[in-house]
């Protein structure tokens, strides 16, 4: 079985996070591990790390997103958009992935799966997180 590249992995992460959002909104019981297995043919540490990381820090991530969204809140976004933004913020703040890669990958997903306005907003939020939080930690 071939290895996933990171872009493919992020698409799977987005799908997993999307499903979890739907389950939670509908108050359905689910096992994170099962949702991952449904979407992943081969075991992938990167996917697991990001999914569990986003879920672990979701409140912090949502607070950060809300802080940087102009007159908007993350819970008003579509499920896909929410998944992309959470993943982008998590990757920027909690992983060693280069910031430019985190932002570009999230924006590319948003361009593919969201509308232009949402893609621009995700880009703007991640850019602010990068400039105000990531750069200040270095």
C-alpha cells in the first residue's frame, strides 16, 4: 500500500473532522478511532495526530478562530469550513509543519471545498494567527 502524501492526508483529516462535527451536532455516539478507520485504508500517524490534536484543543482553537474572525464565529461556518479552519489553526500552533505550508494547504482545501469568501476568510484568519501568535513565540 502506498503512503499518503500530506495533501492527501489533510483531505482525509478534513473528512474525518467533518464527520465528527456532523455526529456531534446530531448528538450521535461515535468512536474517533472508528471514524478514522472508515476513512483511512492504511494506518497513518500524521492523520491520527492531527485529528486527535484538533479534538483535544478544539475549545482553544475555536476561541482563537472567533478572536480573529470579523463579526463572525466559527460555529456559523459550514461543517467543511469549520473542519478546514480547525485543522489549519491546529497545525499552525501545535505542529512543526512550516507555517506557510499549514496556511497554503488549508487555503487550497478551502478553495476546493468552500466558496471564495470562506476561502479568503480562512486565509485571513490563519494569516492573523501566524502573525500574532506564531511569530511572537519565536
